[in-house]
């Protein structure tokens, strides 16, 4: 399911030249079309993140996936920019609800020493979706046209029945709903202890769940860190969405062949997969904060170097590094935020960070379109995408780790107590 987001992000970069030609629209209009999906993602993250803390992460993930797949497929039937933008907005709502809840659910089930690694491993589906989008775009756009690339985006609907059958919801959600039979079976599987039964009593700390969940992101000394997370996400997603939307066009304008320009997205995504997995392991070992700051600085250096028009080998190497330290680093940042906040506002915390970050994602494609209309040099264009990474590094430096949530329960790191009846 996470591949949906990666496919959507990078798919648009492969079809935007065809859209501009088919509908005779400018670069600024083409960039704004992608921004409609990002507005939907922002709203979906802000609304569906907190709702899942109440109604269940699994339910929201399923609803989000169905919404995305149906409407991204319908985009392939759009007869003009207006219909396309409308369907993109609705598909974005689904993606916005999918990501924060997937992070929260995997975080809740991950052993603490491997938490960042497993979240990053799950999120490697995001750049993998980008790899598929690049490969599919390279083959389908010249042969069957841009609409077929969108129709492929509906295929993940096939994963919904498997997800429903195989993936459990949060243990705390089951306890709060009184679904003791499901919870007991789940805990037997998790712990190997057959003493859990449906007749047992499972109690959660419901007192601290009262009140507006977003307000709790600023409680307990976390206000500055919350704002810094929002700033870092804003800047990182601005770079991600701006670069991935316009990278093929930037490369084409710089004199590279169309095939090489689309292959640049492939290098970017392969780097993102490596960056997510390696970054997750490093974060578990050395701490996420130092890993994120270092990676954002490396991202700025690599993107600045791309603007110097190096040899083809060095170019793709720099794109690989840039992918690992932008998209890959964002994935590690998702894991970091999901561990920073308490259980009852975990989806809210990551949902609002991604939601505010989507504002940067909305600005990125439009900013790239404006840069292209100014006919600036390649170094200036890539410098514009490098500066936000520096700001992200500074923002993460100001995160106050001493106010991060510290878990005290012994079983599965969850606030769940069990009393045999």
C-alpha cells in the first residue's frame, strides 16, 4: 500500500510532459495540477490521522487505499485539466490518511531496538513505487500513452482483501473496544504465551486520552520540537515533490535525451530505497537526530553538485545520493516522529507533521514550474532545491530529545495491562 504514495509521487513526473502537450498547458499550470493531489494529502493527513486514534488505524488505512486507487484510476479518463485536478484531489485524500496510520501501526508492533529499521523497511515501498513508476512511465508513455500509467495506479486495490485478512489493528484499539477475543488471540501470537483468553480483562490508560489530540503535541515540553518537525517536513517535502515533478524536464532542458531524463528518476528512487533502509539501521544504532541532520546536509551538497553538469556516471551517482538523503531521509524522519509522541497521539503527531509538510509539497511543483519559466541555469535550479535541505537540518538540530515520550510498560511497549480473571 505504501507503494501507492511513491507511485503517485513519481508517476506524475513521467507524464507531465505529455499532459502539457496534450492539453496545451504551461509549466505553471502543470505544476499546479499536481498540487491539487497534495492539498488532498494535506487534508487527509490532518483529518484522518487524528480520527484513526479513535476509530482504528486498520479501518482508516483500508478506506484510504480504496479512495486513492479508485480515483487515481479515474484520472486516466479525465477529459481536461479541471476533471483531472478534481480526481487528483480526492485521490490525495486517500494518500494523506494512509501514510501516518501505516507508520503508527508498524511502530506499535515493532521491537524497540529495530523500530526505525522496520518502519524504514516498510516505507521502502514508497521509493520502490517510484522505481516502478519510472520504469512503467519509460515503457508505457511512448507506447500506450500517459493514461495507461494512471490506470496502473488502481492495481493496489487487490491488496485490500489481503490486508483486511492478515493485518491486525492496534492492541490498544481492541482493548478500548472490548474486543477481548481478538486481543487475546493476538497476544498469544505475539508472546507465545497461551494463558491469554477472551475472559481476561485488558485495561488501558483512558484518562489521558481526553481532550483535543493536537493540543497534546505541544504538551510536556514538546512545543518547540513539534514546530521544528513541521518545518523540517515542510522543507523536505518541498524538495521531494518539486524535484520529482520536474527532474525529467530539467534534465531534458539541460540537453539530456528523454530516456536518460526518465532514468534520472530511477536513480533517485533506487537511492531512496537504500537511504531508507541504511538510514533506519543507523538511526536505531546512533540515534535518529544525528542521522537526519547529517543526511540533510549531504542532500544539499549532492544537489548543488548536480547543477555543475558532471559526467553521466557522476550524475547518476549524485542522483542516487540525493534520493537517499531526501526521500530516504524523510522516511527515517517519519519513524523518528512516530516514536517521539505518546501512543494516544502517535497517529496525530505523524499525521500533522505530514499534513503541514504537504504544504511544502504543494509549493514544490509550483515553485519548480516558476523556475522553469524564468529560464534559469541548471546550477541555480538545483541550488533552489538544495537550500530547503539545509533548513531541514537546522530544524532537526532544535528538536529537544529530552522531551520525547519514554515508555514504561513491559509488554510490547504498549500502555496495556492484563489481569487474568
